[in-house]
């Protein structure tokens, strides 16, 4: 027991020693680790500082380069803007000048329009003058024609001139001065009947025709002037023989010949029967001079025929034959025969009867 | 019987034939007798007389046939069916000049009615015979042959081509140079009818050298000849630019302008048609015409004439103005717009009105100055009236609407826009409001006038869908004015007070305007 207690005390003692050892060990370890930590931290701190310095220098270098580039670019942009501005100013001036001078020249247009107005006035004036001239010309012509007409009328009515004793129609004593017709009558020469211009007929009798002036019959053994005039101026009535020209016969013959030639269809002339043409060969007509054979179709027959196929005829002949042999039967006329046969055979019988009649 | 008695029978028969044919010819010259003649069977009686021995009877029979055939197409068809035409064609080559004239007269009388009859005439081989008689010495024969060719060619292009293929064109150009007026007239008319169908035919006519001779004849004093010449030149120049340029190179200007003052109405009309056909092709040709003073001459012509003949003059102005804005300004400067406004007011025919509306639209569509010139002539209300009138034709309504829209798109002349604001339908109103919104932004006096004249009130009254263009324009107009005025106006509209209140409200707004602006 005591040994056990001694052992136990030994064990406890050893345990205490170990505990104390451990405690001292861990304390020492702790101290050492802390110191090591400080060392490492100091080292890292140094490294950080160094790295920061390097990075700082590098970043500064890079940034300065970039800044230099930015400055260059900004300068370039500024320059270009300036150039653009100046170019725009130049272009603006140029465009304005060009458009104003060539595209839409306001002053040239204005001058043109003024010139055009002047030209229009000129043209209008000229045309007015021309129209005026034409009008005057036409008036002059009208007046001349009127004057001529009045002159002609005066010449026709020359007998209305007033004489010493007897004042004319146009020179009435109640007038202050003679009528213009009177003056005209005095100045003209009378017109001969043969030289008088033909009076144009105004389409039918005039509306107001004066009644005929009763003419005094002249004294003496004179014939009626109408008769005389009729005899004197009787129109020529040539006979047909006189009227036709001297070559009328030849012309008519020519005409006939031409007419013949024109309307003739056959070139050879139809000669009347005479000895000279006795031996003339007879010319067949075109219809008959065909190189092909003249077929019987159209003249001998004109219907298709197939005699073998037809049954009706045999039947007819057969029935007729029978009726003859038969003692009690009489030979009917074909009509009765036809009536004896049926409807269908009647048509065939009729055809063969007509055909036999026709051929 | 003695020989003389025998011959007398024949003489009597000949006399009676002659008398019959002469009387029939005379009766056929009056239209009232022709029905009776037709019922009496005159055709079958005249036919054998065409083959008569005596030449005078033949000629008179042909003359009578011609007069009958020219009356109506039944008789012409009877002539064709009676196989008379081959006979005539043959004798056209053979006989003397009187018969040739009569035969050509019959051919022309048959051919003039319809293309089928003309084709029947051509099928008989008439063209060669007619072309041969164009070379005859006698001018009467030439005239008759040219007239027949003219009537054949006038129907359609195929017949004209047949006439050209027969070689008629060089001979017709020779006929134009003849001294006789009648031959010249008919040859010019024939060339006119040939050239009008297609560009190729017109080119054929030009290749034969017709333009130079036609241009020479412009100075001829005869009116009917000038009609035909101008008509022929206009038919040639209407087809293409090259042909028009060739006509211009023949130095027809300025001689054409003097013909615009010719006493004869048709000469003037055809001269204007020629100018129109030349002007419509290119701006250069129009410029040349304007520089020669053609626009002024045509405007004077429009002032002097009345009715249908104005149409070509109006169209010419429209074509010139359509090419470019300088030319349109030239038309305005030559005082074209008042004349066109007068035409619009005076004329009653729808097609002339639509042509005038179109021309005014072409003038006014280029720029605000042009639109102002057109609007100042007081044309817009009239165009609106034509557009709204239910009795105008569709063409007139369409053209008036188009003209109105094209002028309104450029118009900034406020006094002309105001009446439209009150009267226009909604599709036109859109453009009017758009123009107002553009003008009112910048012009303060216009704004004042707009309010006092009741325009702002009218604008408030318009109902528009929100988000549509019209609403945008109305908003922009409302933004030009201060809020109080707009609200005041809106309130007036809503309340619909008596006019005196409106007036006081108006003066109040003017005072406000005076303070604001």
C-alpha cells in the first residue's frame, strides 16, 4: 500500500513535472511563434512596400503615356473641327454664289422677265398693227367693191338722169341739193348692153319685184319689139347631127371597140357563119375539157347505190312472181302491191320504182 | 322606112337619155329629192348609163351617181354592191378628164361615209388609178383624185398606210406646189389626214419634204388654205419631239403669231393648236415659244375669242407652265392669270372649265409667289365652287380638286385663304389649316387679322380626331396665341352667345393682343 501510495505520489509528481514541462514548452512555443510571426510580418511589410513602389512607378508611366495620347487626340479633334468649320464657311460661300449665279439667278430672272414684258408689249403692238392693217385693207376692198357696184348700178340706170326740162328722180326740186346718185349719174358713161357684166342670179325671183311698166306701142308699121328681139336673139338649136363632132363616128367606134374589149370574156371573136370558118375546129368549153374522165356521176346517176344490200327489190319481184303463179290472185297494180307491203318496205319499193322509171 | 327615119329614132333615144341623166343629176343636187329618187330605183337605171356610148351621158351619169352616193351611206352601199366601182376604176385610167373627174367624185362620195366603204373602194384597186390620175395635167382631175385619197385616208391608220403604200405622198407634195388654190387646199388636207394617225405616217409625210412647202404656204392670203396648212403642221408635230423640232426648224415662228390675228376664226384656232402641239413636248421648245412672244399672242387670242375655240389656247398656257417654274413665272408676267380667271368665269362648258382649272393648277403649284399670283386673281373660291357643285362632271371635279390642292400646298396669301376656311369641306380644309399654321407662326399682323376676322373661332369649331394631322395643325395654331384668347374663343363657341357679345369679346381680345404682342 505504501508503495502504491509512493508510486502514486511519484506518478503525481511526474505528472506535475510533465504539466510544468508542458506549460513551459507551450509558453516557449508561444513566444517563439509570436516572434516568428513578427519577423514574417516585417518581411511581408517590406515586400509590400517594395511592390507598391514598383506598381506606382509603372502606373505613372502608363498613365502619362495615355494622357499624352489623349492630348494628341484632343488636339487633332480640335484641329479637324476648326478645319471643318472653315471648310463649311468656304462651301457656304461657294454654294450661295453658285446657286445665285447659275441655278436660280434672281436678278437674271428679273431682267429676263422685264425683257419678256417688253418683248410681249412689242409683239402685242405689232399684232395690233397687223390686225389694224388687215382690217383697213378689208374695209378698203369692201368700199371699192361697194363703189363699183354703185357705179354699175348708175350705168344701168343712166336714163334717170335729169334734163333741162324735166328733173330726174334723184334731183327733186324740193331738195336743197341733188342726191349723190344724181351726181354719179352725171359723171358716168352709159353702159352698152353687150358689155354689161352678167347679173348673178340670187336664187329665185327677188322678194319685191316691181310690176312691169306698161310700154307705149310705137306708132307705125312696126312689129312687136318682143317678137323682133326674139327673132334677132333666137338661141341656136343645133340638130344632133350638127352638135356631134365630125369624128363622132370614129370615136363611137373606138368606144365600142374598147367596150367590147373590156367586157369580153372569151378572147376569140364570135364570127358569123361564113365559108372561111367552116373548117374551124370546134373548141370545147372549159367545163368539158377537163383532163380527167367524165364521170357518170352527175349525169347517169347521182346517188350512191349498193345493189347487193337491198332486200326490198328482191322481195318485190319475188312477191310479184308468186302472185302471178297463184291461181286465185290477180296482178295488182304497183300501188296495191305497195299497200300490201309494210311501211318499211314501201319506201324502198318507191325508190326502186322511180329509179326504174328514171333510167 | 327611110334611113333618116331610122336614124331619127336613135337620135330621139339619145336625146331622151341625155335629158334623163341631166335631170337626175340636177335633182340629185337637192337633198329633198333624193328619197324619191331612191324609191324610184334610180341606181339600177343609172348603172347601164355608165356604159353608154355617148361620153357626155357617161359623165353626167357618173356625176349623178356621185351626188346620190354622197347623200347617205345606204346609197353608197348600193353603189358598192352594184359592182359599179371596178368599172369606174378602170375608166379612171382610160377616159378623158371630165369622166376622170366624175369617177373620182363617185369614189370620194362612196369612201367618205365609213371605213368599211373606204375599204371596199380600196379593194377595187382604186388607189393605183387615183395615184396615176394625181399625175394628170388637168388641175381639176388632180383635185378630184386628191380629194378621193383624202377621204379614204381620213378614217383610220390602215387605210392611210394603204394610201401611202400606193405612193401617194410624193405626188401630193408635188400637188401642194401647184399654182391653183383648190389643188393646194386639197393636197394639204390629204397630207393632214394621212399624218394624223401615227408617228410613222407623219414621218413618211415629213420624209417627202412636206414641211418646207407647208411652211411656205403660211403666208398665203387664202383662209381655207391656211386652215389646212396649220392643221397639217399640228398633226405632224403632235407625235414626237423630233417632228416638232423639224417643224420649228422650218421657221414657222413668228409667222404663226401673225396668223393669230387672222380674220378667219378657224385659221386662228388651228394656229393656236399648232403652238400648243409644239409647246407640250419639252421645256426648250416652250422656252423658244415664250422668247418669241408666243404667250402674249395666245393670251390676246384668248381675250378676243369666245367659246370652244379657246380650248387650245388654254391648254397651251397649261403645258408651258407645267414644264418649269421660270416658264410659269413667264406666263404670270405676261398677264396670263387674269385672262384665265376671266375664262373660268365666262365659260359654261365643263370641258373648257376643267382645262382652265388644270392650267391654273399648273401655274400655281411651283412656289409661294406663283400661288400668290394665282390666289390674288380670286380664283380659289371659284375652283372650290366647281369642286363642290354636284352638277359638274367628274372630270371637272377631279381637276378642280387637284388644282386647288396643288395651289393650296404653296399658298401663303392669307386674304385668299380666309374665305376657304369658312366654306371648304374637310379634305381641303386640312391643307388650308396647314398653310395657316405655317403662316401664323411668323406674322404678327396676320395673327391679329386672323382673330378679328373670326378665323380663330372657326378653327375652334372644327372637330378633328385627336392624333390626326388636322389636330396637330389646330394645336400649332392654338399655340401661336396666348392662352386667354384661345380659351375665350372656346368659351364663346361653347356658349354661342349673341353677336354683340362676340364683338365685345373680339375687341377685348384685340386689346389683349395689343398688350401681348
